[in-house]
């Protein structure tokens, strides 16, 4: 029973567009009405009607230690007793920056902002300012927040400049974005040949996580590193999701490919609003106040977020990710085995702490096309069958599930038991 949630969405719709403050929360991707939540602890959520769920949304990534982790909560409490913010420098900002620089190989200096969107938007401005070029390259199916330049879709053919994929984005801006197929190194080489000396940067999710989980093919990251370098164009890894998620040092540490700039968010804020951009010192020094590329933020690096982020990063280390990877791999293998047992054709992709299930998809899901052609109706049925069995998955076939420290063997076993029932029911 979710009577209270149903009342709340009606009330919310009167005052908030669509009733939500971020579109995916409205359940349009799976149908039905959203669940209103009121508390969380570890792997568990409780909704306003008192129903309990095992959570795989994890606040879209930050909750890698589970809800209400005692160290993070204590750090926020302690800071709240001192001050909520000044808009002036604090030592906490240095402490968070030091931890990020120590962990992420491509980051020599870092600027804190308030969201992943801000981080990627600024990274692109910085790349343009640094190179003196205007064009940017992104991949189909990768999400980098909602700034104008990054809301472009592919034109009629590969190698044509982008067209807006949202009303309100001027064509003149979208046309500066070239959108290529993910995992297609040849398309990147051809783009750099066709637009030699004109592309400021290429931005990508090194493990795609916003079209479901799609890992890079072997050699893909190395190849785009070479294409960008040869052209004097910058490579930006958008690690807002993969940073402190697929390894302590993010995807760049995991795959050993060094970008020029890196964007971060999610985990580094301990659950509070955050973003960051970092990279090579010579590029980062082009940001104001030392350089001419402008960026600023009233609440950037605020002490509550910084304190939460520090507590979070202090709880993470290389061993944590070894264990998380092992648990993710086993869980994915068991989910695959369940699909086989129920005669459901499904592909499960996973990379350390991220997983997704694609129904009626090719055996190997490596491209946006594979994801786009998967059976999203089957996913919607699976989603609701899991929800009824007390498992809260992301309400969209194009999102990943997040595992963290909170998903103990007991929790994973309960999830697999629910999946067994759900796969029988759909
Ligand atoms: C979540 C996400 C963003 C946007 O971050 P917000 O904080 O929602 O603005 C950007 N890039 C990637 C890869 C993300 O996963």
C-alpha cells in the first residue's frame, strides 16, 4: 500500500512541475506513481507509508557507504555546530582537495562546485579558453548534466554537427557539439581528421553509466587519448559517476588512461550537493582568479559539503574497491543465472559497484544502439515486480544500480530472492 505516496504526488504536482525536482523521479520511464521516501539506513529505505525497500539508487551514487553512515553524519553535525557557510576560504576545502589530488591520477589541482552539471559546463569553458577552439565532441548515450552545449544530439549522420535535443537550446550552440557513437574509435579518428585543429575537447563517461552500464571496449580509451593528443585537443573524463566508484582513483586509475581534465561529483560530497573539476596544473591555472576563464559559486566548497566529503573519502581505500568489485561480479553472475533459469533473454553488465540489466538485448551490450533497442517494457515490468518485493531499482531502463558497502551478502541474497520471484512473475 502506498496511499500516502499517492496523495503526496498529487499535492506535489500542484506546486512543482511534474511533481518532482528532477525528471527521472517521476517514474515516466516505468509508469506508475513515484514513491515518497522519508528515511534510510544502510541499504534500506522507508517510504512515507512505512514500506521498506533495499535501495539500489543510492541517491544516484553518493551513498557508497549506505544511508546515514555514522562518520559522515558525525562530520556534518560537528560542522553544523560551527557554521553552515561563509563564502570565504576554509581549511576543509584544502583537505578535500588534497584527498582528491592524492587519489585521482590526472588531477593536480581541483576547483569545487555545487553539481556535476556545473563541473562539466566549466570544464568545457576551460577547454575552449585554453585551446582557443570552439567545437566539442561527445558520445551518444553519455550524460554530462544539462548545460546547453551538452544537450545536443547527433545530426543526420555521423560527422555532422549537433542539433538541440531540448527546446531552449539555441541551434547555434548545439551546432558546436559533435555527437559520435560510444565505443567507436574509428568515428573519433574520422572526426579529428575532418575537423583538425578545431575541436577544443572530447568529453565522455569512461564507463558509461547514463545509458545503463556500458564499459569501454579494450583499447577504446587509449585510442581516443591518442586522437585528442595528436590534434592538441583536450580529453575530459566525466567521472561524476565513476569517480571513487569504479576504483579509488576512478576510471582513469582503473584503465590507466590519463585525461587532461576530470569532472567529479556524487561520492565526493558524502551525499550533499557537490561537483568538482580538476586536471593538469597548466590548464587549471587558466581559471579565474589566476587566469581569464571565469567561474564562481556562492556555495562552492561550502563547509558542510567539504566536511561530509572528507569523512566519506577517509572511509574509502583500495581494499574497499577490491571487495566491492568482487561482490558486484558475484551478484551480476547470480542475476544472469536466474535469468537463464527463468528462460529470460537478458544481458547483465557490471563494473565495480555499478550494474544494469538489459532485456532482449544482444549478448554483449557495448553500444548505445544495443541499449536503445533493448526491451524497456520488460524492464518496466521487472522494476515494478521488484518494487512490490521490496527492492528499489532506478525507475528507468537507462540507469544503473549502485552497490556499496551496505549491500552485504544477506542483502544481496534477499535481492536475488526477490529477483527470482519477479522474473517468474513478469
Ligand atoms: C550525475 C551526472 C552528472 C550531473 O551531475 P548533477 O550533480 O546531477 O548535475 C554529470 N555527469 C555524469 C556522468 C553524471 O553521472
